[in-house]
C-alpha cells in the first residue's frame, strides 16, 4: 500500500483516485474548487462516468478529498498531477494549472515523486524538473505516467490497460511508480520522460489519423458505390491494421483528440517541423462534420430555411455527458446558419448545449424531437436512439429522411418502413 495524492478532480483525477484506492492505496484527492470537494465528500459525483460512483463508494475508507494543498501534500509519497491542459488560442496546451501545482509543492519534508498524468507537450517534464531544481527541491523526483482513458469506459480502461507507461530519468523512479500498478495484468513500459510524453500524443494522433483516413475512404466509397463498412472489415482483418478506430462517421470530437492533435501539430511547428499529415487529419475532420448539410440538401432541396431538423444525440460519443468538440455543435450551428429549425435530444448531454446554442430547441424525448421533423440526423449512437421505435417515428415525422451519421442503424429495415436512409460511405441508393 502506498500513499497517493491526486491533484485535480476532473475525469482523469477522479478515475485515477478511485482506481488507486481500488488497488489498495490510500488516496487523497485535491481540487481547488471547494464546492466540488464538498459534493465529493457528501458522496455526489461531479461527472457522469459509468461505474465511477460505485467504485468510490466501495473504497470510501481509502479515499478522502480536500481543497487544502497543505493537507493534500502532507502524506503523499506519490503526487499525481491530473489537472486539465486546455488548448490556448495558438493551439498550444495551456499549462498554467500545472505550474500552479508546482508552486504549491511543499518545501523540504520527505521524498516524494511527482507524477504527471495530464497530457503535456514533450519537454514539459524537463521544464518541471528544471523548475524543481531552481527551487532547490531535491526531495521531489519526477515521472511521466500518461493516461489512455476513454470517457465512458475510463474505469475499465484504468484497471485493464494495454500498457502502463512510466517515464523518468532514473530507472529506480520508474520502478517505484510501476509498483503502484503491480496488481494489474499489463506490461509496464519504462522510458525516458520525453518519450513517455510523446507516446501519449503520438497514440492519440495516430488514432485520430485512423478515423480521418476511414472517413476519407467513406467519402470516396460514396462516389464509387463501395460500402465503407465492408471495406473497414476487410482492412481490419489485416493484423498490421487492426479493426479498431475504423468506424466511419461524422468526425471525431471530445476533450482529447482535437486538443492533442492540434497540440502535437503546434509542438512540431514550434520546433521548426511542419507536421503535414496532422494538418490534413484536422481539416478532414472539420469537413466531415459539415458533409451532413450536403446530404440533407440532397433530400430536402437546397433551401433548408424553415425546415425542421431533429438531431438525435449531442454528446461526442455515447455513454458520456461530454459535448466538448462534439460534431453536434458544428452541425447545429451550420444548420441554424442555413435558417433551419433545429430540435435536439440527448439521453444525458443537454445542459452544455443550452448555454452554447440557445437557439436549438431541446426536447425531453427522441419522440418529441421527431414530431413533425423534415429530417433527422443520428449524431451519437446511443443504444436508446439506435433502438427507437422507428415505425412510430416514421408516423410522426413530416418527411421520412434519416441521415445516419454513425452507420449504426439498420438501413434495410428503415427503407422497408418507408424511410429515405443515407449513411456515411455506405453506397447510398436513394
Ligand atoms: C480518447 C482515446 O481513446 C483515449 O485513449 C485518450 O486517453 C483520450 O481520448 P475519448 O476521447 O474518450 O478517448 O473517446 P474515443 O472513444 O477514443 O472516441 C473519440 C472520438 O472518435 C469520438 O467522437 C468517436 O465517436 C470517434 N470515433 C472513434 C470515430 O469516429 N470512429 C471510430 O472508429 C472510433
């Protein structure tokens, strides 16, 4: 058992805290947001993440929360930095919250290892170590330990990782941090700090590249009559390619891919290298979100003004309440700009949209959104939406047009019900 302090009670911090406690460690979670800490102490979850509340409840005796840095650092042998690093206007990562953590570290009082889980540009670890040295903090060692958690399955991903990456300049530090994870059945990769930082960026950028690649293939499939689902299946069976992240759709979103791809591109640019591939990955993704407009026009005519379009799903993917960089936001904005009446429903993620796009009418059910709609777009493939009573939907819609932005619906059945169905790259007979 080790004593672990986790700084930041967001997605990564809370999952790290709960899972570290589950692995038997004594954990103190710290966040500067006092109200959030109060809610956590009372057993309320500030985020929606399947399985997390249950895991926290089960490990209550090994898990405490505070907003007081002195209390948080007092006992921590390992101090995990899990604060967010949002993009700045320039596309670089904003590291101000990390520097705040460094500023609050206690002066000489026992050895500790500072472990960065937040995604940071390559070179940040070196800068942190230089800062620690400048402060004379020789008692604090440093390790990079990036996370690879997907929202919606973060607890499972933490407890069942494909690999654990620990990067430090001394293998003894890697060993000590690796020991925290010894109860997990996963390879522990020891690297230098810069390589650990790069593994995180390169992994996310590669997955985003895979998605943009299959989306471009989908667009060519549409022009040539091929079916991208069959193509992806045929490609994915090649072990060198693999089947994952080859699902064509209306673009990737979320708190990680858009931010990390842009930060890696920026990082390369700052070092004098033009990362051309990532420029294309970003552009393809932006265009992919907008292609739905063309599809709607093909079925409804060029004039979308006054047409009622129902967006089903707003979250950037199912099983999360997160709408950061979600394709739904760009799509809704474009439709509003065309003069369309946009109505929307999401099983969980509606609050954020209310503030962001006040002109979108939010409905309390999918049925309500579909009432009198001229077309509907499946934006997020929630099981609840895929499993709708589509015969009933057909009866209440003003015109039966479905754009399936995730290729998640049964096209044959919908056509048999009288719908005009169009997916993404699926050879679209009208
Ligand atoms: C991602 C990484 O998977 C994770 O390792 C990293 O730590 C954080 O970023 P997350 O953002 O939670 O996780 O979502 P993910 O499940 O990877 O999906 C990202 C986006 O890509 C979603 O918008 C999803 O709809 C889209 N996607 C994913 C596709 O369009 N096609 C695919 O085949 C896979």
